[in-house]
C-alpha cells in the first residue's frame, strides 16, 4: 500500500503545536497499540490509533522533546522521554507502577533513546552512549 492508495483508511489529527519531533510505539497487550508523540511544543501525547487521543498531554515542559522510547513491562509500559535541554525522564505506568518519574541529566542534549525489554534505558548523546538501570 502507498500513501496515495485511495483504499487506505486513515485519520489525521493535530496533537501538537508545531512539528512532531519524536514517536514511540508499544504493544502492551495482544492487539493493543499505543502511540506516544513528542513535539516542538514540549508536549508528550498518548493515543491509540483506533480511538480519540487523550485531551491533555501526559508530560509537558517548556522545552522541545528530542526522543521517546517505550517498552512493555509486566502489567505496564516503561516510557523514556528525552528533552532538548539534556534531561531524560523515565516512568512506568500500569498496575504495579509507583507513579514516580525518575530524572537523569547526562549533560549534552539527548539524541536517541531505547527502553530495553527489562526496563533498562539506553541514552544516546553526541558524545556518549549510556545504559541506566532504573531503581
């Protein structure tokens, strides 16, 4: 299928003021797909492609989102967010989550993130690759 295929279903919704700068997809349960989007507007939005997006962002700062990563964990989802000022935020949602957001500032701006299946986070900057094990 191509983007110009008239038979391709699709929905378009403006969730950010400005460009979308990061996306992360996660399948926390069979047949359930969640999309996280981050933008120049400093917002992280959560949505399910088959439903209307949440009305409010799940995270918001006065700083551009540069990277997102998500991974399913037992009973929840781990989400890492990278910001243009070098901050990384890590949280886990779900049944066993404690609701805390953990913060780490590696120094230079975050260029890439990856949440590994066990919940560890890889952080890529211009100068380094860092692996963290959230406590």
